[in-house]
C-alpha cells in the first residue's frame, strides 16, 4: 500500500534525510481523487472570475461555501481510504504507532 523511502529533503531536527511515505493507489482511486480536485480547481477559478466581474458578495460566498464542502468531501474520501488501507495494514503488521499518527492527523484537520 505505501512505502518509505529517502528523499532529498532533510529533517530539521537532526539533519538526517527525512523519511517520506508514499502510497500506491489503484487507477480508479487515483482517477476519482484527481477528478474531484480538478472540479474544485474549476470552482476556485469560477470564484476568481466572479471577483473580477464584481459579482455581489453573498453570491461569491455561496460559491466559496460549495468549495469548502467539496474539499471536506475530498478529505473524508481520502481519510476513509487511508484508514481502510494504510492504518489497517500497519496494525496487522504490528505498527500500532499508525494509530497515534491517525489521531494526530485528525487533530490537525479538525481545527
């Protein structure tokens, strides 16, 4: 599901190469996530155009709210996939620190 590999960036604390975790996604999952992001990108461009066209503030705010909902939906989909694959595999392989990582991630995204 995911793999760890060295990258060219350094960890600030000990000047050692940082470990970067990657995740191989199925073609379908990748395509679905990318399609969602492209739609969101289009929505953002639409809001930029609304601003350029001096559209009334509440109309822009409604579109911004729709973008926030779309981003939240993207995050929920990605989180569900992460739990079902990475977290489950880590626990099965005895890497229970994955639970702490998940809790920390949830605390960051739920601010």
